[in-house]
């Protein structure tokens, strides 16, 4: 009888261990399950809310299939959370028609003005995108996808995104950065956003943007915006976002107020 009890005890202990192991395996499988689209969007929004500033190396490609032309610019990108939110893109090299040259061109946005600045050619143009911050007039956000001079997918608002776009989760394929989440945004209102669709790639581990591609099938144009060597929450010199016209002589200055 004693031997039988010992055998039963050992058996029940073994069963307990097997059940525990099965539960652990099931939990691991559950943890490894690929997040749904909605879960990815929540993760990306939460990550975006943690970003105070961002700097990166950029490559910006503009492709016109109809004209068989391609222009590539490289440089640095700066972003600072607000209010107001600021960004600056400083391009230092351009390849066009197989000809490479050094350039010194800026796009700068300070929440009020959007500036195009060519230091080499001493050309400065600024657009009053928004009224002053203390105004009661409606504000436009050029950082929203489909609004600015190029797609900047850093500020990620899930509700706003779903309101303006049909969002799809695309399986990994050739051509995109490795270890990334691939989203496709299809505009719901074609009159507001001219792109046929916008593709976004985010790093799976850091949840930071890696690449954006905008496609306009009607015009047969594409633009690709790549971010590498990304750094978070580093201090950025405030002069980086300076949108005041140059005071030196010799500049061509064009200002368009709203």
C-alpha cells in the first residue's frame, strides 16, 4: 500500500509538472503571436508619444516614371516635439541626371512658417502655413501625412490616421528595410490627399520610422524618404529651426502670407 501511494504521488507530481510545462509553452506561444494591425497602431502611437526630439541621416528620392527621371538628395533630419512641433531637413548632396553635386538646401518648419532655403544660391522663401499660435484661426499640420513637402511619419496619431486612411498591414517583402512593420495607407478622400497610397516601414524593435514611400499613380510619380542612424531625445540647437529671413545683402527673399 505504501509503495502504491508513493507511485501515485510520483504520478501526480509528474502530471503536475507536465501541465505546468504545457501552460508555459502555451504562454510562450501566446507571447510570440504576431500583433494585430490595431495592436501595432497602438504600439506606434505610444512610441511616438515618448519622442521629445529625433535626429537622423536622410535620403530623399523623387522619381518620375513618365519622364524616366530620378533625383536623390541626402543630408540630415531634425525633429522636436512641441508645442509647437518643429522639423528641419538639411540636404547636402544631390544626384540628378547622373550628375552629383554638393548642395546646401533646407526645409524648416516652426509651427507657423514653412521655409525653403538655398544657402548656395542665396534664395529664401517662406510660406505662412498657420496663423500665429495665439490666434483662434484653424491650424494646419504640415507634419501630418499627405500635408507637408514630404512625408514625415514621426508624430503618430492612431485616431487621425484611421479617420483619413484605410490602413493595411502588408507582409514582409523584398525592397523594404529588414526587420520592419510594413503599413499601407490608402486615402479615403482623394480630393484632400493626391497620393494613391503611402507605404510606411517601422523597425520592429525600436518602433521608429525607417522608410516612407508615397505613390501617385495618376502622375506616375513616387517619392522615398529613408531615415538611418536615428537618435532620440538629443539636444538640438534652437537655430536649426530658425525661419527668420536672412539679414545679409544679396539674398532673394519671397514671403507668402496666408
